C-alpha cells in the first residue's frame, strides 16, 4: 500500500493529503487541531525559501535578458493583464454582492477591531525602496526585495564583462535555491494534510452556517472569475485549451487553497507553470513573484467589493452608483503592493471601507471566517498568476506548446526536471 502511495504522481499525493486532511477534521473534530503543527512546519519551511528565492529568481531573470526593449514590452503586458483582471474581478464582486441579500439573518456580536493606518499611495512607493537591503531580506519585505533584485540585475548587465562573476554567482545561487525548494516540496502532501485537518477541525461546518451566504458569494465570484475570465483568456487570447490549463494548475491551486499564501505557493506555482505548462524559466521567474505581490484578484478585487456590500447591509447603509464606482477603483488599486501572505486582504478591506465611509467595526463580523475565505481568494490569485504567465508568455514566444499540450500534469515529482521556483 505504502509503495503504491509513494509511486503516485506528485499532484496525486497532494490531492490525497488534501482529502485525508478533510476526513481527519470531520472524524476527529476539535482534536484534529493537534495536527496543525504539520502544516505550520511546512509553511515555516516555505517562508524560509521566500526571501532568497525571490531575490535570486528576479535577479537572474534580469541578468539573463539583455534585450531591454523586449523586456519593457513584456513588463507592460504583464502589469496590463494584472490591472485588467483586477478590474473585472471587482465588477464580478459588485455584481454577486448586489444580487444576494448577504446581510439577512446575520446576528453576531462585533469584536473589537483596531483601526489600521493606511499609508498614502506616495508612501507606498517610498516604502518600496530598500533603505537597508539586508534588513529587507531578513524581514521578508518582498516588495523591497524585488526592487533591490531588479536594480542588481540591471546593474550587473550594465557593467558588461566586469559583471560576469556576479552573474555567475547569481545563477549559481538560484540553482541552489531551486534544489532546496525541491527538498521542501517533497513535504507538500504532509503539510496540506495538517492544514486541512486543522481548518476543518477548528471551524467545522456548523460554525460557518451564520455566514454561509457571505462565504458562498465569495466562492461563487471566485469560481466565475477563474472559469470564465481566466479560462476565457486561455481559450480566446492564448488560443490554448482551458481544460489542459486547469488540469496542470491543480497542484498549485490545492497548495494555495490550504496555505492561503501566494508567496508560500510560489515554488509549486512555478513548477506548474514551467514544467507543466511550458512557460519559459526566465519569464516565470519574473512574472510569478511579481504576481504574488501585485496580482490579487481574489483579495483586492472580489473580496473588498463583496465585503463592503455585506457590511453596508449589516449596518443598513445604502450604497449608490458613486459608492460602487469608488469600491471598484479602491479595490483594484489596493491590490497593488499587498503582500501575498495569509490575512493581508484585511488591510485591503480597510482601504475600501475608509474610502466609502463604512464602519471598520464591520470587519469583526467576518474576521472569524477570514481563513476559510482567504483559502479561496488565494487559489484565485495563484490561478491568475499562472494564466498571465501562459497568455503573455505565448504572445512573446516564451511558452512551449508541446509541453503545454502534453499529458503530464507537471513534473511527476519535485525531483524531475529543474524546479525553477520563483
């Protein structure tokens, strides 16, 4: 039995861990929370990878691309796709939130909610500058790490032959991190098992019933966005099979759903995009870390829109067309620069609530179930990252159609091929 389980393709092992975790949570109930350390250890290992992995992946993507004009076009297309899908996500969130009477029958006691100080847009830009790059790496400030890595990569290319030793060092460092990532990814099924057992055991179905409409609204909106928007982009823009895309995206979606962390899922996302879908290593190393920071359709588009409508209905505050426009704009803009870690969507929500004039205390009504919602939001974000890598990559000749159309869902195990994690 164990030999058969060990011989399974990697994605199937992740799926088995996912299913067994749910089963353990249902059977053991609250006792299943004792399995949480398995998931915590896995997330800790993933977090260990993030800072050096992002630095080397971004830096090597710049040192290996010497066509600046092509790179500018590539960057513009990537960011343009992020903004387009974020806007569509906001519209979907507003539509679903308006159609459903989300506030009906919800009677909860508000917990204390501390108001968060939201920096201005100019301050956000200033905060992206790594005053102390070493501190940014130590503290895991991904935006600052990305900026520093980009500047290092550009500078290495600019000095030509003198930069060759540094270029080799960066390339070597990236390969070391890719190998370390392969080791950590072997533990994915165990980590997924522990996380799912904890989530089901901690929350259960009964505790979610009072807010079931809100949860259902988020899940419906995310599924619509994933299937029709992302699937439509793959079908009509990239001219590829959406079924093939979703089949190969499944391992990353499962990990994203259980960890609720876009950055935590980066190694698996990159493997799915490069080894499963045929996206160029160079482009994947650029687009996926950037997507984990900027492409937040679930957290920054769908969630603030539905949550704002929900909170307005709870407090009996009417919203007009101007409010809806404001929600859409702030939800879209707030998605830029939000860290891809669990719970960051709460910060985005305060931006939207402040802009529309809704009470921040309303966050308390949904804080208890944020984890369950965050799982679906993150799965949406990660799927969008992979979609962008495929669509833009195809338009720039950075996608291998033979690999994309192959039957293999991705590498069968983390050891097969080079895991170009980013």
